[in-house]
C-alpha cells in the first residue's frame, strides 16, 4: 500500500483518472480493494483468503545464491532460465503488455493493473529476488524462509517482509479511513526522507535489472547475519533503512512506468 501511495502521488492527472476507473472495476467483487491504493494487496488477499493460486509464482524470482558451490553450472543455468518464465518478472511483463494493448477489455486491464502494482512492490523486496542454496537446502531456502532466526521473527524472509517489524500483513486488516490516512502520511514522510532525485538508477525500468538489484542487496546485506541467531541492533537499523528506500523507490518507478504506459 505504501508503494501504491507513493506512486499515486506522482501520477500525471490524466493517468490518475485512468487508474481510478480501472481500480473501481472490481468494486462489486472486492469492495475493500477498489481503489488504486487498496488494490495493491489484492494478489495476496485472493491467495490467502480467496483460494486463487494462479498467480503464485508471480510474487518472487528465485535468483540462486550459492555461497558454498552446491549447484552445478548446468543447474544454475536452468534455474536462471526458469526464473524468467515463471516469476514476478513474467508478471510485470505480462501486465505491461495487457495495459498497453489496444484490444484488452476494461476487465483485463483492471486485473493486470493490480497485478502490476503488487509485482513492482514485491520485486523491490530483496528476499523476493533470491534463494540461498546450501548442502542442507539443495532446493533453496525460498527467499530466506528456510533461514531460521531466534527472537520475534521466525525467519529471514519474515524479518524483511515486515520491514523489521515496522509493517505488518496489511491485507489482513480491515480497510478503514484511519488506515488509509496513516498510509498517506507515511508515504509523504518516506518521500521527504528519500526524494526521487536521490536515486541514481531511478529511471531503470527493466524488471530484470530490478531483480538483480534486489538480489545484490540480499546477498550483501540480508544474508550477512549468522543463521539461527537473533539479528543485532546494527543489522536491524541498517535493514530498516534499506527497506524504506526500497519501498519509496518502487513507488517512484511504478509512477514512471504507469505515466509512460498511459501517456
């Protein structure tokens, strides 16, 4: 929702009108997900509460991180190929294609708009772009889900997904005016702390580049703490800073992308 709010704040006026119409197209079936902001959590909602699993592989891309060399070159190459065809990268590319298409219906564009909003947010989360391989986890740790921690957060994925305790599974909360106002205020604070001109690669709009960017952060920062221990205070401070930056960068890029699509 923060990603969507930052993006919405930077949409051209005519693009805002267009995405508002598309967002409201699902109002009858999903009354709590009928705005541009609330539709951002729709993909998680239908998976967790609605039982719609067709988009499951569009939440992440498991670029392999193999620090101990357990994968053969052939295995690694196969994984990299699979990542491009069944992943959040594919979700973004398909959404862009539908939204740009002249033959797509309002329903189709409305569906893929909420896919795009969610996927852009997910791909900017470092542990949605990485899976660590070890002798104990030959199939990967699924974005840190298999990297156990002591303390409040059970694993590395949960720690990063919740912004180090700063955010929660907002799609499971009732959508109230207070919540929406909180999101607006929080987004403004993020934009003030991290203005768009402070990101040198802001206008890189290739989702493959976004995935590599997140993967680098995961390898260099997320996996830097010892497994099975509670994260240090320093780790939490640095990680929270990174998480905030990724949220606001995702919002800026989503706005640029949508302004370009609907221009």
